[in-house]
């Protein structure tokens, strides 16, 4: 008999199974992949015909959403379906990601399989050979994770109920054709963060202030410069007249600090550093990380919020060092690590018994970089080098930094300056040692003489707008934007809104749907976003609080303290609030803002306009202009020839922009008679029809 093992990622050593997709069969085991989600919830109009027409009403949805197979993944499911029917299968082993989402992926698949063999679950803590072997040996009956499965289903349904209802009611209330108001539990509060900052900038009133730079003697020939804080014009003028005659008793504090190397990379950190240091977008960096992992095998799993490696992995770090030897990027560092027998720093290793769904992003030891490095593009090589250097910093002890602070008092006004000297660089030398800021020698408690001063008038500046790096950081630290202490704590625990895997996709979606625009490195909200915030300033979708409340309840579900029915009851209350908010404010129109297109999409010949029902860019093939959202249930299309008349791109653009055309000539009926008519988009049927 054989054990059937289902994992999340496809196997590199897989084979074709009939007309289906990949699996690997050995003497005792069969391995097959799920390749992520294979099922999704049906579209609202597929569930109930009354949902076809968008209204400012709550959608008619059942307690448990019906599922449909994702068309692009049907072959994976067909393979699994055939394999579990085999008579020689005595156990089904689930190896999806050890978290809520991984459990949900299997649960949705299992609902559509007929299985007779028992199902067990592998919970992977460490991604090494020893760790995987232990996890497999310690596998449990899958029913042990029933509460986690329920929590996963709750999360999926909450996102669907909130997103689908919010998008439809707000589009109907405030938008319309080519003006879909997309809503979601992550994208809505993210754009609100940008809009809130923009309002702060718009309402900012600059104020003048003054500072004084005071120069005194020191124990050296070099003079010492100290800086005041902010002063009013009156304070600065009064003090300036006295500075030349005052004694200056200096107070000196010297601290020798140990600065540990930074934690290993998680996804958000790589994105932010690549944006700041390399000028790459979050989307570009995410794609590069995936390629380094999946195509080249040079780095570990790229979608992680963990900044440590496991104990088992820490025993393999010298194998990684060996694999990097001779590739021409870090040879001197490798030699130093080996010659001095350096060891990996303990704060980068997770010694706790807690679960690690994934580990930090590091180089792999079996990726053969010496053979692959020449295949990398300059951008791929730069991101890979970032990961390599962050990992190698972990072999060096803390840097020793001497910080000196000197201060004095002038009639109650404090003047100060700071200096910093790198005593032992250690890990800092890998990315370049920071420049020392050396102060002239000063004796603590000694009086020094006035030399000169400089008064400067300055003006306060508004807060800086977000860049992709700072917005990703804000999403991760969303607890800063709520006042409730419990909500702050929850958002800190769940690491903000969105995940390491989804945040860059959220930004991409907000650009594409016309809510945000990036100019250079700076992100601006569009007028559409600002208008929406003005109309719905207190919508629950505008605050990260919704995520905090949702995660609290999901935690209760995982612990068996809240039922599925109770959870969905609370979600429905939030949906009712969204619908009522839209009804109370309906009649106010938000102007459409065209999505910002990338250079590649601007040059694309198949982009013709926006689907009026789901907001996606329409595409063109030989017979029609169609919405690419057909996989998710949006079947809107416009034929290139209607009743014998060829429909031009100009006509299609008019139809998409205005909902109808002017009267067109040259149509031919089935009886061969010529006629004129207006083409219009029927909101109820989602079809192009004649209007006479």
C-alpha cells in the first residue's frame, strides 16, 4: 500500500499523469501538488440571479458560499481526484502550509473529493531534511485542526462578504460605468492612509522658527559647534545679544554601545530596501524574489514574515557559506568567515518551541550559485546580493560604537551636539562602514569661551508623502493609526494589514483601479480617493480597526470559543453597516479617474477600455473585445461584428465610456433589411443590446 502526499508547491521531480498535471510516484509514496488554491467562491450572480443587477442593497448570499474550480487549476484537481480513487492508497497526508490559509486550501479541495483513506496532517516547523522528517513522523489526524479549518473558512467568507457587498453598493451609490469603487478589507484602509496623510498636508500651516548655532573653544585647536532647539523670534533675539558674554560649562556623556547585526530578511524588508537602495518597485522586487526562489533555487521561500532561522537550519549555515565561495561577489567575506571560524549569531536563530510556518529569506546551500550567477540580470543579481550580505552579516559579533553627547546651557536654553565613532565595525564592514562624526576633545565640567554664533530663520515643513517603502511599512505597522489599545496590540501581533505576500499586489491594484498614482517615488491619492473619503469618512472600511476586530474573532474561532455561525453573524452586522452608510450618503457622485497605466500597458494593442462591471481592462482577440475576468465569472464582451456591421475601436471606447453609442447606420436584420440603432450596455443582463 502507498501513502498519498498532497503539498502546496509543485515538485521539481514530477511527471505527467495522463492528461492531468504533475505528480511523483515512488515505491511507498505518491506526491502531488495543489499549487495553491484550486477552488474559489462563485460570483454573486452565479449564486442568485437577483444579484445580477448592482443595487444599494445587501447581496443575497447563503450562509456557506458555494465553490467553483479555478479554471487555470482544474488539471491539478483532476489529478488529485484520480489519485485518491486508487485502491492502493492507505493514507492521505496533507502538507500544505502550516497556517490558516494552508489548512483552508486543503479543506476546499477535500470538500470536492471522494476519499475512503484516512487523512493526516503534517505540520512543518523547520524546512531542513531533519525538520521535515520529524514533522512527517509526528503527523496528526487532520480532524485535530478542525478549528483552524473553520477559521480559514471564516476569513475567506468575511473577505468575500465585505469586498463584494462594499464594492457593489458603493459603486451603485457613488460610481457607475467605468467608475467601479473597489472595496476590500486591506485595500480600503490602505488608500485611506494615503488620503489621511494628504489631508494633513493640505491643512498644514507652516510656521516660522529660529535656531542658533553656537561655536565655542575646545581642548583642541578645532572649535566646537552646538545647536539650539526651536526658538521664537523674541527668544532668539534676546539670547543673541547675550551669547558673547556668557560662560559655557560643558557636560559630556560617553557611551560605548554594542549594536547587533540586523535581523534576517522578511519579505517586506527586502521590498523596502530594494525600493530605497536600488530604485525598484515593490512589484518588481516581489517578482525577482519569486524568480530567485522558484526558477534559480538561490534563495529560500520568498513570502515570509519571519526574521529568524530554525535550530536545524542553523546547523547548515556553513554549507551556504561554502556554496557562495568563489562566485566573485563576496569572496573576501567568505575567506574571513572561514579563516576566523566565525559562528552564526544566536539572535538570528529561533530557539523557542513555537511554530515556524516559514523561515527568514536566506541563500540556499544547494542552489549552485557559481553556475547560475551569470544567468542573472543586473537587477536580479543586486537583490540576490542584498540577501547574501544580510545573511553573512549574521556571522559577525555586534559592532562597538562610541557615542558622545556634549551639551551646555545659555540662560536656560540648551545647546548640544553628538559625535559617533565606530570602534569595532564587525558586521558593519560588509555593507560599508558608516563615516565617523568625531567631536573635538572636551573635558566634562570645564568652562569654554564663546567664539561666534549664527542665527537662522526656518519654516516647519508638512509631513512627507508616502513612497512605496514607507507605505509598506505603514501597512505593516497599521496599529499606529488606531487609538484603541487592544486594537493596537492585535494589529501588532498580526503584523498590520495585508501579508508579506499580498501587500505589493494591493499597491498594484490601487494604481490600476485609479485610487493611487505614483510620480517618481512619491505616491499621491487621486481625486477619486479624496472624494470617497470625504463622502464616507466614518465607514468601517477606512480604518484598520476592522482587521483588528476580525482577527480577534478569528482567534476565538481557532480556539473553539466562537462558532462559524456566530462569526458570520458579526460579519453580516458589518455588511449591514456598510450598506446603510452607502444609503445614507447616496446621491453624491465621485468623478471617475482613469486607472494609471504602466508604459507596457500604454503601448499594448489589446487594451481598449475598462469593463463597466468589474473594473478590469478589456482585451481584444480576433472576434471580440472581452473582459479577462471571465475566470471569476464576469462574462461581459462586445462582438467585433454585430448584425453584419463591423464595430470599430472608437465605437467600443464610446460604448465603454458612456454606456451607449450615438445612432449607428448599417446594421442588417436576419431578413436582410438594413436598419439604424443605438448600441447600449444593459446593466441587468450585462449584454450589448439595440436601442431604437
